[in-house]
C-alpha cells in the first residue's frame, strides 16, 4: 500500500512538472494580433455568432 502511494506521488509530481513546463512554453509564445479595425466609418462590424437579429 505504501509503495502504491509513493507511485501515486511520483506520477503526480511528474504531471505537475510537465504542466509547469508547458505553462512556461505557452507564456513565451507571441500573442495573436488584434483583428483589423473596420475600413470605413459606414461599415458595421459583423455581429458575434449567436446574436443575429431574427
């Protein structure tokens, strides 16, 4: 039983280490660019999906 508990802790710490590593890699990635603004003042941006007028 103690051996199984140690294996459980070992797997937990390996998972936490991998999560920490992935978190660092994602934080180092460049951010996505903002969407371009509307070209003309008369153009209305498209409504978000699910908010179309019926």
